C-alpha cells in the first residue's frame, strides 16, 4: 500500500525535555493508523508538527512522496491535513455554523449566504447521523456536542488526512459508534485517518495499524490483528502492568458510618428523587450514559447549582449548601469533568494551583505567606508523586495525569472529608490511570469518602465498592461491587 506520510527523524526539544527523539513513522494511504503512548510520550507533539502548530528542530515530513514544509495550520489545511483536537478550539459565543465555516463563508454579493451555509452544515451533521441546530450558540451545547462540532468542522474541509486526537473522550456509546461508522466510511472514500486514543479497546476496534511512542521515542508499528492489548500496554508503560485495576475483594474498607446522605434530591429536568448514602471509607461509583444527570448531580451537591428540592446530611447533620464556599466548609472537594475549563488556572504555575483554594493557610491579615505556598506545594508534589521539573513550572505544560494530580493536591490541602470526582481519568493514559487509582485507594483507606462519576464501565466495576446507575435523571440501581457485572450495569443504564 502506498505511503501518504513519512516522518523522518523528527526531533523536538524543549528546555529540559526531549519531546520527540529521532521519530520515524510511515502512514499508509487510506488506513486508520492509531498512535498510542502515555501522556508526554510525544503523540500530540508529533501531530502538532504535522498540523503546522509547531516546527521540528530536526527531521522532515514527506507528503504524497514529496518533502513538505508546514509552517502554520493554514498550510496544513490547504494541502489536505485537518486535526480534531482533544481540547476544543471553538468560539463559544458564535453559532455552530459560524464555527464550522469560520473564514470559509460563502458570499452572495456583499452578504454571507446563511441559507446555503446552514443547509451545508445540516448535510455534514446528517452524514454523522446527529441532529444539531446550526444556529445554536456553541456555549449552550454539552461537551459531547461541542466535540461533534469539531469533528463536523474537520470533515467539512474534505481533508485527505484527518487527525483525531482523543475525538470521542466525551461521547456516549451510541455517539462513539456513529463516529466509528463515519470513520470507516471516510476510509472507504480514501481518507487517511490518524487516531490518537488512550482507550486501547477502541484502538483495537477501529485501527488497521498501531504505532507506539514512549518518552519521545518510537518503539514500532504493529498490524492490529497481529498484536494484543497486553503487548501494547507493556510497550507503553515500559513494564508489565499485569493488573492496573485493584483487587476489590481484598481492599474493601468502608464502615457503617454514613458520611453523606442525600434525600429526594431534584433539579429541573436534570435529575429527580435521588436518594443514596455514601459511607465513610467508601468509593461509591455513579455510572450512566451521557445525559443521565451524573455531572449535574455532582455540581448541585457542590453548590454550583441550586436544587429544586432535597436534603443533604453530613455525618447525620442536615446542611444547607448554597454555594461552593458552603460545600468546602462542610468538607467537600470536587474535581470537575473538564480540567482545563473548570479545574486548572492555566496561567498559573504548579505551586499556585495547589495553594489557591487553601486561603486560610496561605494568607494572614491580607498578606500572602509565600513560605507556606512553597512548603505545601513541595509536600503534595512528593506525596502524590507529581512529575514536574520544579514547583514553579506552568501547570499548562504538564501531562493530563499530572494536571489531575495537581487538582487533587489542591483539594487535599483543604483537608476534605468527601471527594466528588467527575471523569477523573478522562484523557489519561493507562499508566497514569494506574497511578490515579492507587491514589484513590490510598485516600479511601486514610478515611475519605469518594463519589466517583465515570463513563468508563471497567473503571467503575474495578474501583468502586458500590455502583449507582443513573438513567434519564433517575437513580435506577444501587449495586454492591460483588453483585455488579458489565452486562448488569449496562442493562440498567440502557433500559432502566
């Protein structure tokens, strides 16, 4: 099969880090080629070089048999290369159609032909088998639908090479199936697809070949049908991860003490009549498909939104949580679904991100206690094993797994009793997930109570002592871990 892209000895260095080290990979025309590796392995850096976002220090790219220079994204698009990024790059205050055709608007005389653009936009969404109003403002859409807008934008460019960087991290099972169906259709039309994902089950489901990167080095390319997940995981991690998930039978530590009880909790059309108990030293999972109301439930418990009715009891005492400050006062901590949008201060460094919620400790009489900020940050960098050059490194330059560790550290500094975790391992590689799971078990064993929302069923089954299943805003099952199974949980999630 003819090669469409050849990376030859691509090298990219940053201060103190070699992001890519003499990487040479060939991509065949009309294939779905997966690139896998831990966060920080160099996958996104390589794709950003192909997409013109950054320039290599060394090496060259051959495209359709010719050496090409791609100095910026516009050049990449002009030669037929389009990227769907994991971190959305949309204009939230513009409509869907304005985002998709920004800079490519059709004109009729001196005016934009909105009728033609809207019709063209609907045709793209019809090809994706989704219904999104072209006139809707992007900021009104869920993360999953915003991601579909990004995908539609890339498809509308009629790209010869389509790069998908974690494109389905926020999509439901049915939306993911539709996406894969469309990717296969594009492949049949001759489009080459480069697929980056941490979900190895999906990589094996969709790809023709798999290339592995680790610490900026290229480890090889394998035909998907001639390898298996264990072999790829071993290459990615550099060691055998025989069981990244915990053995629940030997690790249950929950007590009979009820840390939090929720009664008749309801909010609009998001969820209604929610009743459950969270025990001390328990990891309680919440599973459900996109739109089930899981995130909205956590946001309301944390005081980001107000419930229509319902009661919350903390260790038997009824509390009134009007805002996040109240929630923190009663011992709550929350890691949000979208760490970049809602969890991190990307213009601040590691020590500032860790300290920012702990104002009582880091300030006195209006003055910042810089020594406390430094000592607190060093303590948690060591405790949680955050991989940083130093505590003054910008948090935006960390891998996804280490960014999540920073957010966890920030809340641990407030000495919480109850942790609310929303999609904690979204967009995190298999090695980093294992580290995060280890941290969760350590926190639970130290006395914390954890409410974990996750779209990854295997994660919920392996890591949670009990599993709540939500469907259409209702709590439809409360399953002890030993009685839960993939089939049982999915049946409740899909059918109630």
